[in-house]
């Protein structure tokens, strides 16, 4: 009886989250419903005046979910907005970038969905802004998916994550060690025991700083 009630409440909560993030479906990008819901949920658990840093935002699909979940605070997005990508991704980005500048598309999407006021845009490469964000409550790494690129993002930004804060990687696949997110999680994140694994939602890996 108790488990039935819990399942019912969970379904109600899931339905509420889906309704809150539904507009994300209209934004072009690469994010499943399960991943979108997880980003929203972890953002919603952060305390007031928190800072979320997203490395790689494309047209704002994931950014919207983070901003929609964040009660009070700021989502800092870092992206060159040039459709540049590592080998294997560059052609996809180029074919889907559209006719308008990516930065304009991003701003337009966030403005139309009512979250632009929560977002700070840093246009450039992630290495250009190292040390400029003193404290991070949630770090979402979804930029350069090469091993070296993902490794640099982790080493440059993870030290600024506050205790109890979260780190998330997109495109983690257990058997794909050639992918940056998978390699970094297996070789840098987990061996140090600084972060504990809290969930995997499709390819979104989430850990919490101890």
C-alpha cells in the first residue's frame, strides 16, 4: 500500500516536471526527456543564489531546463557559438546551425521562454574564463567531447564546485572509452573519490561533491 502511494506521488511529480520543461521540446538540440528532467531536478535542489555553469549550450535546450529549475541564482553559459566541434561532431553542428548566428538563436530561444534574465553569457572558449567564477553549485560539462577537451574542462572548473554541489557530464557511455566524458569520469572523477555517483539518466552522468 505504501509503495503504491509512493509510486503514485512519483508519477505526479514526474508529470509536473514534464509540464515545467515541456517548452524545451521546441528548441533544436541533443537532449532526451530523461536527461532534461534530471537537469531540471538537480537545478531545483540548489539553494538560493546558486551558480550553475554550463560548458557548451548550443541553442539552449539544456540551458532552459537548468534555468527553469533554478529558483534564484544564475546560469552561466560558456560557448563560442561558432558550431565548432571535435571530429565526429563538427559536421552535425555545421548542418544544424541554421541561417542566423547561433548566439542570436540562443538569446531568442531563452527570451521567448522567459529565462534570459537568469542567464549570463560568456561567448568564447572555456579556457578563456578559467578562474572567473569563484564558486559553482552545479557544473554541466557538454562542450568539447574529445578526451583532452573534456579533461581540460574538468580540471579547470571542477575545483570551484562547492561542497555538496553537483557535476554532470553529457554523453557518458560505459563502453565508449574513446569519448571524453567516459574517459574523464573513469580516469579522473571516480578514482579521486571527491565526487560520489548519484545517477545516470540515459547518457547524463551526475555526481555530487563530498
